[in-house]
C-alpha cells in the first residue's frame, strides 16, 4: 500500500537550526541559532554573554551552578538565565539535558501586524466580532493544549493513530505483518486533562494565528478570530494522505450525523504539481466536505517564484488557495505561483466540473481539460506569511526568549490568516442573519470580490489571484447580506508591464566554503547597482553536484550581509537540486548584494546571473522613516517620507501620509501639497514631534499614485514601550 508523504508548507529555514554541519570548537550547532553560532565563532574567548538556557526539565536548571555564578530561574519554565563565555556555552550545548541556548536579544512581536494588515483588528475593535459563534477544524501536526492561548478555544484535541512502514517510507518488500488500520482519539477526553499533541510546533503556530486568545501576551498576540472554537486533528510530526483522509472522514461524519457545526478546515500542507485532478483522493475529500457546507483553506505552496509551482490541492474550484506576502503587501519569493496561461475563471471551472462529474465514464475518459478546464490556476487571495509571530511551546527552538511565541514564514502561515478572517465573516453573518447560512461558495466569492487589489500593484493574477484579504470589507458585505453571486475577471489582480521592458543583466562566479551559511565565513558576495524605477531584481546560482546544497540570499542597499536578515532568500535543507534563484519586485535604487552560501557541501564552485527589469512608465517609489519605534505615554514621533517618480512629480496625482490608530482611525494626515519639492522627480516631508493619541499600536502609511494608476505603499508600526 502506498502512503504519499505531504509537505508542511512553511519555509524550511524557519524551523531548521542545524542539520548536516560540523561542530566548531565544541559548540553544538543544533542548540544555537545561525547568528549566535557565527558570533561565537568569531569570538576570541574573552567575552561573556547574557543567555537563556532551556532544559528538558525545570529540575535540571541547577546544573548551571557548576560555573559558580548567580543564575536566574523561573517559577514554571524549565529555563535559566546566566552569563557565560564562549567555552562555557560550548560545554552547555553538549549537555544532554539542554535543549537550546539563546542570547538575551531585544525582540519585537509582529503578529498584530497580521490583524492590522488584514483589517481583522478593525473588525474586532470597531464591529465587535471575534468568531465566537464559529467552529472550525485544523488538520496539522497537532495543538499544544497546555498553551495559554490555545487551551480556551480548543474543543477537541484529536490524535490520528496508525502505523506506517519503516522510517515513514511507503514501500515494503512484504505485506505480512502490516497493520493498515488507523484510529482517531480525543487525547484530552482520554486522559481527562489538557495535553500537547504537537511534537513539531507547526500546528500550534497555525492555531494561534487563527484563534489564539493572546492570553500569554495580554491580548497583543491574539489571532484573527480569538473566540472561535477549534477541533484540532493531529498527524504528529508529518502529514500523510492516509492521515489527512482519516481527519476529513471524521469531520464530515461529525457534521453530517452528529450536527457538529464545523464550517472551515485549515490545511497548511500539500504537495507539488499544480495540476488539478478531480479524482485524486484529497480532492474528493475536500469536495465532499464542500457539499456538506465545509470550506477547505489550503496553503498555496513554497516553491515560488516561478510560475506553475502551486500546491495541486489548492487548484480545486471549491477550495481557497492562499499566497503569502511580506508586511509591505509584496508576494514573497517563496510563495508558489499559478499558471500564467492556465484557467483563472473559477465560475467556468465549477461549471465544467459539474459537467465532468455528471458525464459518462467514456466522456470523462475523453475529457479535454484544456478546452474545458476544471481547475483554477491562481491563488484565491494573499495574506501575510513572512516572519509571522504566533503561539509556540516555550521549549521549542524557534520560540522567542521568555515567551510563548515564535516566528515562522511560509504559505503555511498565510492560510490561517484567511481561515481566521472567514470565521469573522461567519460570526458577523450569524449575528445579523441568524436564520440564513453562508455556503462555501458564498465565502469564496465574498473574500475574492472584496480583496484589496490596489496594494498588490506590480503582481499579476497567477501571483496573487484576487488580491490581499480584506476582513473589514468582507464582514461589511456579510452584515449587509450583499453576497456576490459570481467572481468576474474584473475581481482579479491584473498588471501588465510595458511592452518595451528594458533588461540589464550580468554574470558572476566564485566558490563557497563548507557550511558558510552557519559559519559566516567563506561565502560568495556580488553587487548589483539598481537605478530608480526598477520593476524587478532577479538573481540565480547553479553548481554541479546534486549531493551539495547551496543557498542564495538578496540584501537591500544598506543591509549588513552578516548581521541583517535578507529581504528574500532561497534555502531549504532537504531540497535536492543544483539550482536556486531569488527575485524581488520593485527594488529600491542603490547597491544590492547577492550572497551565496554553502550549506551541505565541501568547497563548491558556482556561477550565476542577475537581471534588473525597468519599464518605460516607471511607478513611484519612496521611503518612510519613523523614530522612535516605541514610545512612552507622552512621547512623540518624527517622520521622514520621500516619494520619487522617474516621470516627474507632475505625474503624481495623489500623495498621502497618514497616522492611523489601532481602531483604523486617522489621527493625522498630510497630502501632496504639504510635501517639499526636492527636484523634478522627488518630494520630501520631515515632521517633528507628531503627537500620538488613541489606541496603540499606530500605523504610519505613505501612499502615492501616478497618472497610470501605479501605486506606492509603505507603512511602519509604532508600539508602546
């Protein structure tokens, strides 16, 4: 019997902290992060570090007393704070009782951005909806039922139980002695207490984005629908088709025969192929769920930025497939893309699918899927998916020091934003129209029609579908019972570059030392000068051996390639190929840096190319600087904003700078007339001691539009200290 392993759709580097790398001077690289490893490697042994050491149990924290220094322990957390030097840290990382050692860095939490960006914050604060009347399911690695943000909204913590072949393989030399049965157990009910079914951490992170209460952060890190109730289906560390089917079977049975009101299923997993086959077992399961009034939400995949790279389960016309953006509404490089020449018309695909399902076996066998497509080869909408902070077990390596939260990237993180928004829509509709029900196709059409198109400027339908999810617009239409009955071409994001695109290009070559990704030594570095008005920057790298693994990262002007995070990168520890590439839309002018790293390699020669694309009618660009990033009770902020249009400032038809409070209200604003003219192409404004009022955090937003409706959007968040 075959078991096809599915891929958890998060960027592999977000959860990978070691891998096949050599230890340096006794330091165990599995127990420190990349940046700290590099920092310690460069240390001459004379420095001491303020670190947090995580142990297997609280009782083990006393082991640090061997160094004869004062240590700080916690009431509950199995961690301790200590001041240690390089040699001592190396020793600690080799203790079997130690899980991780992390420097006491200053950190910021950004999941509130997700609420602000999607306008879920406005729905919660202004309209008063939080998903309390909605039940949904998550099929993932499980849920940490002990987490303060998870436990209140966790109705059932289901565990799927069943044996697999050795080492999780799907091929065996014999059928003898193989138990093919599976079962599903509510671990909480069985044990009579809350329990952590999530060995991986992925499912807990997804749960927190959808329905985390934020109790461990005084509400700051709450999810999109912080009162929605969740049925968690744990597949342990990996998703297999068998386990996914077991979960779908159980959910549909519960809804159909036990009147359990599950309306949504979040699926932050999938595979590759980008071709919809209505006969695949997962597609059958999601269609049967659709028929029972349950909408499936899928991550779109992490195989971008090339076209035709999407998760095939997300191409069904009766599900939602979610692309990932950064905090500036740009589709990330890792987010999978649909087909440029594929069908983007959902209504056409649905009608064709109904005809296909009603056809005779002979008609199905001869069906022309090009002439009569049944799949939708674009994302439905996009949502935040890069550096998303959400709930995490405090012992997990990715967790931020002293917190219950960790950051991760991937379309795995984008999909739960949309699932949470849908819970808000259902909650609002139930409150205003209790005798009526929104069907899954109603929900699909509602989020696609109301999606924000303007902020997705520069991307096309196969990148982002109908645009960026807009919770407030969708909820408002639900309240008014203004439910669209069709998604038209006009509801999709479309952007065409000028026919005379100019491309500047070049080549580079070099070699990288073994594992420079972790050591920060022996990497390759190349520079590209980008002029004003660039539409896209592309770079790639290729090498000879499939047995070696090379990473490529892209750094913006002014970034430190050893200490700053790249704006985009292509890196996956388990991916086997000898080619990688990165691209970035609308790169700002200046000198960009391409860093090439060895990950699993010896000394590896490589070669690569870069391209910068320019259009004749370039869009406006700009910068926004706000200081300080955190304010006290009576503090003010300083704002510097610049807008540049290569076609001249007279081409700018609208320029706006606003300060917006947490509830979405504008507390200060400036227009084009308030900006100073620097030269024929540039406007600038410098504001000092801008007072903030209303609820925090605040968002400072800079927008501009030119005569061709090209749009600039920059924003930043200001928090309370």
